[in-house]
C-alpha cells in the first residue's frame, strides 16, 4: 500500500520480535500476526525448514551426486519447495 512506501519494514519486524513494539498487551494484535503466519523466531524456523528438507531427502533416497532436475518427474512441487511443507 502507498501508506507503507518507504517504511523500514525490516526494522519494524525486528522491533516487534525483540521488544513487542506496536503490540503491547493487546491479544488481538498478537493473534492477528499469528494468523498471518508471522515468524517469531526466524533462526529456529530456518533450522526447522532445513531439517525437514534433509528428512524428506532421506525419505526419497536421492543420489547426492545427481542434480535435482533428475528427480523432477518423481518429486511433487511441495517436495521441491521445501518451505511449502509445514
């Protein structure tokens, strides 16, 4: 939206994560961000995504030397987009 043009979004997100800025004690604001899928702990989330990717890789028993393109016929889009599988 035009009203957010130029807003330092990264800084705002950090402030929300670290200091709960803009949320206060309003449970509705917290719920709203949760419902949007706000990532409260990005490092933990990244580790979780990587761990799921490795588990899925093991399930498929892929050859680590083969390029991913060799597996496109047996992989679903969700398998290729590791982050989509929650």
